[in-house]
């Protein structure tokens, strides 16, 4: 029997003889690799923390002790050790276990998470709750994989240090996030000890500390010390300035040292930061050599490490966006590109190579990235912020206050809009239409295909005011790509099909689904008018009012929450023009978080594929029931 088969809970890890722990680590890695090869997943991050996870569960007792995982994509070994070995093969699939911590799955998952840099804030809350309730427990935040570039992490450290409570931060330093880490803090935490490094480290540390009010005092003190410079300027200086005792760096793959360290710090009752050095992708050579590729990878061949690709696959929306932006940048040197630690994921790798002086990776700092873009815009440039839909939520205040209020020409390229698949509710782009369309001065566009995406991007960067283009994850439809990027007339929709039963106004990916539904209903004698809306703001009022006059029934379809989305905007327009007699069927996402699953599975489940849309329209027309303006 394998060792992992004897592990049903963390208590079994505590009982295991110390000499068998390395074998347990090996078995965990093999299960993670084999499962990710089939399902895809966050392979490299989870492989890097196998020994760390074993050590944490060996020493601490969850759920009494609280282990809060940052981002949560490093929890595969944690899940295997906390009673989910038998269900692990279902990870990231429809109705399977999540690839992130989920409180409903296990009492050992203390906090739902999927976005970065939140663990220290949550752990501070857990710590205060523990003390208010006069309970005894250890609280640990496990953070790393680039999450320390997020500003909220330092807001939390500042508060936690001020509280001076019994709390542990475990900094998993693997020198990587999704792409190579950027910024002064990445250099600050580097573990290279060469003399050349010390020289560069001094310069970056001095620059960073000078920016901080607390850093000025720290820098002054360090310069006065008579130790060698290498001894003075250690990573611990920053964290000790925030009130945390620094321990490390420690080899994150040395189980005896990890266990001994955690056993020792259990006796302390002051704020601690333990600096752990790990290798992302540890134990699987292809992942160690290419941790960015295997950070979040699709199915792959274990033997060769080659990612499985569908033959003849057409270009993705992301790739088309990246190529179109390069084309526009060649003609307009005002265009700059900004990403938040996702140059490859957002399609900007080519732009970064061709226009390095106009490319900026700000790290996991969406708020800063948006206001940075606003500053560039005031300076005469046309910045394009390429950020995933669910991550852009973190920059909402800056979009409102720093971009739209000042009516600045910043373009938001919103990737991964709609359902994204197996990462689940923390990553679905379900709300961007709702949280953007009410902002004054913003033009909001959604393309029906990859060719129209090119046109909308060109329209946005030439608009001279705030604009956003949202598009889905995955491949386009294989339509021909025009070489001339035509500017679209603002607020103008596109009539695609003429019928007499009802008018369907569809948005983005739902246009093709609506056409498929129209084909199915046409075979039954029900002929629909189908319109590609293109613009959420401004609406094509002329087209919509004409349709409301011609048809008793309008049907809106969108991949967004129905609350406050495109369909709501149409209802508001009809109410404004006193067309309350028009019946409206709105199709979109329900008022609930959407689970994980393949995109096609989720659209079918939500009734947003061709057959599902046809059935909703068929039922609606036959039943004669609808939401009215007053409802």
C-alpha cells in the first residue's frame, strides 16, 4: 500500500514516521502531476509547496489552527492531505472539487480565495476574532507566488504589525508569479547572494525604502550600522520595520528544517514572518524549466511535458488582440500597453518584445495599473490596460475616479469576460458590464467575433475618451481577419437577420448562439430578427426604439449577470420612452455565482447555447409570459 492511501486527515501525517515523509512528498507530486495532465490546473505552484504543506500539517492542527492560503492555487497537496484524495481526480471539473480553497468542501479550508494578496488581511481578521473570543490557536497566512507585489498585502502587514498579535506569515518565495516577478520588491526578496547581486540589491532597496515614510528611518539606521552592507540589507529589514520578527531564509524543500522551524515558532506569541525559499514546479523537470507555462496549464503529456493542443485550432481572442495592438502601435507611437503580471495571459508578450519602452508590467497591482494609465493619458499617451474581467474588479474605484471622472483616453481590454471554465466563480467574468456601464464618459463595446474585436480596439484607442472592449477566453470563430482596421460608428448596432416573430438583440459570444437558435426556430416556422448590439454604452437607441415599435417582444442575450447588465439597459431605455407595453425576455447569468466547468458545459447548463436559447424563446412565445418594464 502506498503511503498516501493511509492518509485520511492531517492527523495521519502527524503519526507518520519522519523517515517516510520524503516518500509521501514523492507520492503527492506524482498524483498532482498525473491529475493535472488530464484535467489541467495550477501544476507548478502546487509542486513547489509539497514539503511546505507536509510540514505545516505535521506541526499545526487544522482546523483549530488556521492556515490561510493566498490565491489558493497552491493547495493541491493540502487537499490530498485533508480527506479529498478519493475525489481529487475530479478537481476543476463540473461538479468536482475546486482548484482553490472552498469552505463548503472541508473544515480545513478556512477561507474561500482565488485572487491574490488577500491572505494577510484575512489572517489578521482571524487573529483578532480569536483574541476577542479568548481562544487559543495559531493563525498562519501562506503567501507567495507573486502575491507580495499586491498593495493590499502591505496594507495588511502595516495593520497586523500595529496590532502586535500572535500571527505568522509564511512567505513562499519562488521568485515567480505567473510571469517573472517585477518591481523593487521582487529584487528585495531575491535569494541570489553574489557580489553583483548585493550591489544591485543595495540600489533597489534604497530606492524602495526612500518611497516609504517608515523606510526613511530604516534606511538611516541601516547606514549607521557597522556591519557589512550584505549583513545590513537583508529582506528582514522591511518586515521588521512593519513590526514582524523575520526568520529565514529557509530551504522550503528540506523537511526536517521546515518542521523544526515551525515547532520552534509555535512557542512564540509575537508577529512573525518566515521566509521560505522554494522552486516552482519542483520534482517535474518540464515545470521546473518552464514554470510560467506550467503555472496554469491545460492537459499535457507527462512523458514529454508537451501541452495537448487541438489540431487546426483557430486563433484566440487574446492572440488577435495582441496582434492588433502591435499593428496599431506601429502607426501611433502614443499607444502604450499595461498589464498586471500577465504579459502572456493577456497577449502582450509580442508587444513587450517589439515595443519594450512602451510596455509596462506593474505586477499584481490592478489599482496602481489603472491610475498609472491615467497619468500616462494626461501626459499625452493612449494607454491600453489589458486585464482579466474578474481582476479588473479590483481597480473599479480607479476606473471611476481617476479615468472616467477626468474623461481620459484610457482603453480597457477586458479579457476572460463571461464564463472562463475550470477556475470557477472567482475567475468568471460575470459582472463587468454591470460595474462599468453606469460610469459616465465610458464607451463599452463587445465584439461578436475576433475580426470585430480588431475594429473595436482601433475604435477605442482613437476615441479620445475612456473606452472598454470585453471579449471571452478561448478561440474565435475562424473568421477572416481584415488587414485594415476600420473604425466603427459609435453606438451603432448591426442587423444580421430579418424575421417577424420577435427581435433578438444579442451581445458578443451570444450573437452566434442567437443565430443558431434562430436557425432551429426557423425550421419550426418561427422567424426571428437578430441584431448584433455591439455597444452596451451608448446603446443604439434608434435601432432599439424601431424594434420596440415593430415588435411586441424583444429578447436580449448576454454573458453577464442580468442585474444591471445589457438587458437592464434596454429596459431602462424603453421605460424612458414610455414603451412599457413592449414585452422583454432577458437571457443571461442568474443571480448566483457560476460553478466551475468547461465553457461549453456551463453555457449549456445556463441555457445560453443555441438549443437552450431556442427553448427559452419557444417557451416564452408560447406561454406569452414576460418581464414588463414595470417589473
